[in-house]
C-alpha cells in the first residue's frame, strides 16, 4: 500500500469537500439543492479517479457530512428530515466505490501488462544473447581449436613463420573472446547500477593517447588522424570509463570500415561541454539505422572478420550518461559515420597549495 499516496488522497478529499461547500454556498438560493449535491458527486468522482479506494470513500464520507450540515434541513446539524437525501448520500458512496473499484482494477491490469512486457523483454534479451553467443563465439572457437590442434599435432614439423602465424591467430582470437566477455560483464554491472564513477581531473589528450597506444594493432590497417583543440580544459571524469568509451567507439570504426580508410578523432570545447567525435569514411549504417546503433545486441551481417555481441556502443551510452553527457550518431555528408559524445566541463581545479616554508 502506498501510504504517501493515501495521505495525499485524504488531504485532497478534505480540500474537495471544503471547496464544494464554498461553491454550494455561492449557489444557494439560485440553484436547487439537488444541483448542489451534484457538485459534491463530481468531487467524489475526481478523487476516486486520481487516488486510492480508501481516499474515495473518505471523499464520499466528508462530502456527505459537509452537504448534510451545510444544506440539508435542519441546517447546521448532522440530521436528515427527508429520506430523499439518504438516497443522495447513498449515490455518493456508490459512485466512490464503483469508480475506485474500476480504477484499482485498471491499475492492477496496467501493472500486470507492464510485468508481462518486462518478462517478454527479458526473454527476448536472453534469446538474443544466446543467439549472439552461438553465432559470434562459434567462429573464434573454431579458429582456436583448429590452430591449437595444428600446433599440438605437428608443431615441430611446421616452419617457424607458420607456427608464429598460428600462435598470433590463437592470441588474437582469445583476446577478442576475452573482450566480448568483459563487455557482457560490464553491461550487466552498468544496468544493475553497481558502477559508480570515481571522478578525478584528467586530460582528454592523455586519455586519448593511452587509448591509441592500446589499440595500435587494431587500428594498424587504418590511417588515424587526431585533431585536438589546443585549449582543451581538464574534465572531472572516471578516466578508465572514458577510456572504455573511446576504445569501443574506435573499435566500432575499425570493425565497420575497409582497411586503408581514415578514422578521425576530434575533440573541442563547445560551451559548457567537451565534445569528442570519432569519424570514419566507411559505408555507414544508413540514416534509418542511426537510432538503433546504441541498442544492445545490435548487429548482424556487418560485424566483419571479428564478431561481437553488439554491446560496445550500448556500453558507451551508459557510461556517457553516467557522467551527465550525451552521445549520438550522425551520417557524414561525404559518407561514413560520426559518433559524438559530450562530457560536462566543470570549474577548473584550484592550483596545488605549496607547503609553507617549502
């Protein structure tokens, strides 16, 4: 039971009865007493629609008392000389009970529909996750199995270059599998609300440099252009989480663009935000697919040589919003995709205080 909602309903019932009494006194002498009673009935209907059944009953009771004392002869006393007014009182109570019952039934049905929709969505996510795991893990596991069995069964007879190629293939596939599992775990933590950003002042240029160093091999087949405004302010962020955003966005560009194409990383200040953009000149997803890029388990035939569960950009959105920023995707006029996100710029940190006598 929602106690706060009940008390609001009781207060509204009392206020409505008082308001109806004032309105009735203004109508008295010009309107029949039955018409004044309809004002109270209207108030009971409104309370029954907006609040709980107990509030509706309270509204009916206060309306009956107020109407009887103020308008039913003998006025000023809670007595009834004419039985027809008892019928009016019964109508008020009946209206309150019927409408509140219908509203409560409607609310229960709405909750039930929401629960069913949530269960259906959970089942859809489970089914999609299972399908994604089946599809996206099959190829790397096959490569791992094939390459490792070749090394086990005849590694000593293979040329050194072939052994190295097989070892690199095993390492690359194992790393990608690890990354995908990490994304699933991170998405789970973000959705559960267990991730709390540990904010500190950081330089976006340093964060970007660390990310580009980590992703050197993944971006090796692309030409990466970095355009950082020289006057970028420090931002108070959880640097590892922002690094993860850049890693996922750059990885998305590397996955979906042909080798040899350009990937541009830009950053500038715009008003009270730091705007970061990753732009490519690949084929792009198409205008109608832009809104769905940040959904979970998106993807399909565009994952390229390296598969994925489609969680990378969904994680980006969760992290950026956790920092109070926004993220969006846009189609480049000349082709390709631009993903831009913002980070709020706060007042610059105070300079460090030197120790006295230092």
